[in-house]
C-alpha cells in the first residue's frame, strides 16, 4: 500500500511540474451595439454592358449590429451579428427586410507558451454578390447569394525567431440561380527572422475547388517569401513560387512595397494567383496591380485612394477591369462616425458571355452610431 501511495504521489508531482504555470488572469467581457444607416447610388444595378442601357437606383440600407466578447488567459472568444434592410427608390421589387446578414465567430486559444490556435467562422447573406469579388473585381448583378467560411491556424513558436504554422480553410459560395462552389485550402509553412530587418518564409499549399458540375480543380503551390525593412519607414514583401494545376505550371506571385509617411502611407502591389469568383464556374487566373494612398490631415479624418488594374483569364478569354476607389472616414466622436466612398471603373467583357464594356459608377454615405454599452476600456475611462 505504501509503495502504491508513493507511486501516486510521484505521478501527481510530475504532472504538476510538467504543467505550465499560469498566473491568475483577469477575465474581461464586453458587448457593443451599433446602428448604421447608408445611402448608396449604383449606376449599374445588374452589371450589364453599356449597350444594354444600365439601370441606376438609389438604395437605402439600415440595421443594427451586436458584438460580444470574452477575454482571459488562455482563451478568447468574439462574436458579431449584423442585419440590414434595403429599400430601392425605383426598383421596389428588390426591397427586402432581411437583405444582408453578417455573422462571425472567432476563437483564440493559447494552451502553452509557444502554441496558438485560432479558429474563425463566418456566414454572409447578401443581395449584392459582387462585393465578394474583391480580388478579381468581376461584376455580378443583384441576386441572393451566400458565403460560408471556416478557417483554422495552429502556430508553434519553435524558437524566438522561428514559427511553424499549419492552416486549413473551407469556403462555400452560393449564387441563387447560378453557380455554387466549394473550396478547401491547406498550408504548411515555416517563418524565420534573421536580424532586425529580414524575415524569410517557405510554404506549401494544396487548393481544391469543386463546382457541383464538372471535374474539380486541384492545385499544388510551393512559395518562398522575403520580408525586408529597408528603413524604419520603408519595406517590402515578396512571395514567389510555382503553381501546378492539372499538370500546368504557372507562377504564384505576391509583392508589396510600403512607405510610411508623417501623415499617412502609400503602397504598391502586384499579385498573380488562382481563385474562384462569384458567377464563374471554374477557377480563374488573376493578375492585379494596385496602389493605395492614405492621408490623415487630422486626428479624426482619413482619406484613401486606390487605383487598380485587374485581369482575369480562363482558357483563351481575358477580362481586364480598371477601377478607382475613393474613401473618407470622419470619426466625429467616440460614438459617431461618418464614411463616404465612391467608385468608378469599367470591365471589358466577361469570361463566359458578351465582350461588351460594362461601366461602374457608385457613391455611398454611411452613418454609424455606437450605443453606450459595456465595451473594452469603458470601466477604465469611467474610473479616470
């Protein structure tokens, strides 16, 4: 019996010594409620060519959003849900009380000092699926659409300068009356910092895309990256490697040059990759060149301009898109902000339809009010 007790005590002591010591952590919870009202002018509601007499309209959007979170060591969780109604001035048949829903859940877990696990999930339902084609910028007319996404990443800090990462992403895009696509993306990578100005990385990706009808597409990508700080205010990132899709080898490229200014920043980037887009059956090869300039003339005002050129290609079809996005944000107070934006551009044809030019003209004004609820930092401000 005594021998058995000694063994039990040894196991308990060994387990206690093996467990990482965690100091009592302060638990923080928060909630935040906001209400937004937006006016949008869209000069081409259904993304049709200029020869087909594009229809314009003035759209009103309004609705609430709720955010809630829990923070402690080693666990964090954040959730958000937004719902919006839409009213059209001329196209009353498009009015919807639930035109837009956006739900998101984020989990972060730190089980050990060198291990971090992040899991994110999101679901978006909208009447404007073109807002999802951020990289290709291909236009899509108004139609009910949904996007479901789940991503997870496990990072192990091998040493103080070396990180190992395993990542998995799943996405499902559904265009009602159109194409449904499902994508799976996996990545294994290593990143190492050498000195104060250089970071190197190597990654291996596997990408799988299916479209309900027709054979799926699988790609294998191997890339190497270099992040370099030329000066404390200037730096660049470059990632390049081969991408093999169904026996065809193409380059995978991403480059960004950034410069921090006294009252803003500028950046120039070029990328070439393979992706899916709403309204398109099959993957497309996308080239994108963009510049972004951000200027802050005052503490509460910021101005942003982004000219871009994007070319999407599949088989022997190529579709260039030219665009200029302008945005201004005024943080009137801690509870009130006003955003205005505009976009002009044109798309030279489609990948699977007419080759006529499609024009884009849109303007928007958004008022966001955050209601006085329990948010991070409110307690500290109240005590001061």
